[in-house]
C-alpha cells in the first residue's frame, strides 16, 4: 500500500504543471530520497574495509575507515589518522587530500598496513603545514610504492633509498615534483630530480574523483 501511494504521488508530480515554487507532495518521503547515496558510491564506499595505520616511532596503531558509507570523508576517522601520523601526542591537522592519497595507496596494494615514519613536525617545509607525510607500506618495496604514487597528479613524491631509510615522502602540491634521495639518516646529500614528460598533462587533468580509492 505504501509503495502504491508513493508511486501515485510521483505520477501526480510528473503530470502537474511545472512550478519551481511548488512544495513537494506530502506523500513523498523526500528526506529518504535525498539522503540515499548514489548506487555508484554505495558500491565502493560501502564495501571498503579499514586500513591499519601505525606510527614507527610510537608504535601507536589503529584501524581507520576514512570514508563513510555515503562516500564522504569521516571526521572522526581523520582525527584518528592525524593522532597517529602526528606522533607527538597531539592531533595536528593534515590536508584531507594527503590522507586520501595515503589510503588510496594502501588500498591499491591490497590494503597494506601503513607505517608512518614522519608526519607533522615543526620547521620542516610541507610537513609543518600538514601537507606531507613519510611512510612505508608493509610488504611493498619503497621503489614500487613511489612508482605508483608518481602516477598521481599534483603530488610531490620522493623515494629515500639508503638501506637505513627506505621510505617514501608524499606531499600534495601543484605542480608535481619527484625525486630520489640516497642520503643516510642525519645527512643531507643533494637529491636527484626525476623528470616526467607527461607530468604537466597529468596535473592539468586532475579532478577530485582521482583521489578516491577505486
């Protein structure tokens, strides 16, 4: 009976003269219709499992499901993410797109656990503005992780290859910039820039949907 009433209401709305000021028909549960996520969003957002985030320095660890079932970024999940990435006992805000790209990489590599080497820290360039993180993925070679991240638009990607470093720097920026650094810990050697002839075209093609994990 309820379905028949709703269908009848839609029929009345369809046949009535167009009037932009007309109130919705009282029989139509517009709140349900408006808040139901699109099928495409339900497909990927509803199926996501959490990603494990761990700090290398504090060993603090948590399961983070960055996206809600409607595809939006979950504020509580961001707070948990930032608590671990900050590794200072404080919640330091990070760029939401940075968090999205870290999670995107983890999902790309079969939901690999994220090991945060360094997140927010003072007087450290993009780290100080919350736009950068150094991290690894468990079971994934840093060179392979960096190669994947270099295909993302509007990103800074540096791979640190010394046997005592072995991590990837990721930041959000425009234009993109990629490099390799073989410096040992505590020493700063000149980095080698990695050039990519398709970088400008890739940056220009960026849309927010490209940051989603599917």
